[in-house]
C-alpha cells in the first residue's frame, strides 16, 4: 500500500481524482442544500450540508497532494548523474 504513495505519478493521479470528487461533492451539496431544500427530508438536507463541508476539504487535500507530487516529480527529474 505504501509503495503506491512512493511513486509521485501515482499520487498525482490520485490527487486529480480527489480534486474532482471534492468539486462534485461541493457543487452537489450547494445545489441540493440551497436550491432543493424544500423537497428534501431532514436526513437528506443534513447530508447535503455535510457535502458542502467535506467537498472543500477534499479539494484542499487533493491540492496539497498535487503540489507535493509535482514537487517530487521535479526533484526526481533534476537528479544529477554521477560520473566516475
């Protein structure tokens, strides 16, 4: 499992998925909680409001993962070759 996170390309791919998931959750939560609120029961309304909190959290986590993976990809691309 940890080998997956040692490869910056894998983390970059995962960060893209986390960013998109967070964006979809945020937009779904906003539309549902604030535009369709009269048609929902209490559980649905609470769930959609929670999505407006969890969505941006996933966006932030995905963005940090993306920054770290891009930094690591740049770092591995500039490793000097040692000659003897």
